């Protein structure tokens, strides 16, 4: 079984911006350590026939071997699109079929493996992916509130010099309306700019 994260413009789909931490917290409940494997379409698609299926199988094989483990797929609507969509290529149908087979654990049991998807367009996912027992839980992740924004700023600047001089509450107020991923990017650029001008 698994979950699908959905939201507006990178609220959840950029796992480097925070989605992955939510996956681990949601699956483990903070009680045990687990491995985390993250991927997207570029990690799965291959150049030869059958390579996509092999790449999917490899992701899940590593997760099963390392269980408990979370597999996080970004832009999931491009990995499991509706198979009856007009103009769909055969390679996309095979991609969806391979994904469904691995989620079901048709060849190996998925005990201890949790699959989490992220998509800003969940309606494009194949309906079979969202049926009970598969990715049957959908979580909407909105924009971070002031407390969450302050925490993201604090995390982004945790290794910056003179971090104790920063007013994270003020930064949170100034960044209202930004996603977590956007705040992380602003912090990264500010650190790079400060380094270049120091």
C-alpha cells in the first residue's frame, strides 16, 4: 500500500524541498530507522526495450532488501499515466503495467516497503494505481504556514555563519506565499551570493 501527495506548484513534488521528510515521518511514525529511495521519470526510462521494467524492478529489489524502506517517486503521473489516454505510446502503457506489477509485489512480497508518490496532477494517474490496496490514500499538502516557513528557513541556514543573528520569524513573514522548495532555493542563492561577496 502507499500514499499520493498532491498540492500546488512544488509544495510536495520536490522531494529535496521537504516531501521526503514527510514520507519517512508518515511511514515510520518516528519509531524506527528506514532507508529512503527517491526517483523520477529520468531514473526509470531507458534507451532500450525492456529497460524501463528492469529499472523499476531494481528500485523495488533494493527497497525489499533494505526494508523497512520508503520509495518516493516524484512526478508520478508521468510514470503511471492512464493507459486509455488518446495518443498514448506503447512504451507508456508498459511503464504503467510495470509500475503496477511492482507495487502489487507480483514477483516478490513488499512487506516493509512503503511507496509514496507525488503529483501535481493526480487525475492523470491510471485509475488502477489508486484502487484500494495500492496508492489508496491521497494527501493534499498546502503552502507552509508561518511556523513551518520559519522552520524551513532555520533548516536551510543551519550551517551558515552567524546564524544566531537571523530573525527567522521575520523571514517567515516576508516569505508568505512561497512553497518549501522555493524557500530552500532562496536560502541557497543567498548563501552563494554572500560567499561570492565575502
